[in-house]
């Protein structure tokens, strides 16, 4: 069982660790003025995901889909889209 003192010592040691790669650290990096605002990027994201999912559905050749799932792969990217048709619906009802 870890004591409060041991936890404090472990946190103090963790604070001193130096990462191998730093993508962004607000303490070190300045805000990039040329980047789009988060709200603007989020406004683009929804329609882009919808278009990608619709394209995946068309490419699947499945008529009258029952479910369309969008998710991230094991490593995060690229994302994937699964399309389930009537056969999938029947198996789910069992």
C-alpha cells in the first residue's frame, strides 16, 4: 500500500522526467496566430465525417444499411467505417 509520503515522492520524481518528444506544451509554446480557431475546425469536421461515411456506404455496395459505424483504428489513424446490412440485422436479432 502506497503512503501519502511515497506518493508525493513519486509525483516529485515524475515532475522531473524529460519526455523524448514534445508536440505541444502550453508552458513552452506560443499560440500560433495563423491557425484556425477550434470552433471553425469543428464546424468543418462534422460535414467531412458525414461525407466520408456516405462515401464508404456507397463503396460498400450494401443496399438499405442497418447500421454505419465510424471509429478510430488501433493506432488512431486512419479512421474506419463499417456498414452493416440486412444480414447483420438478422444476426443481431438472434
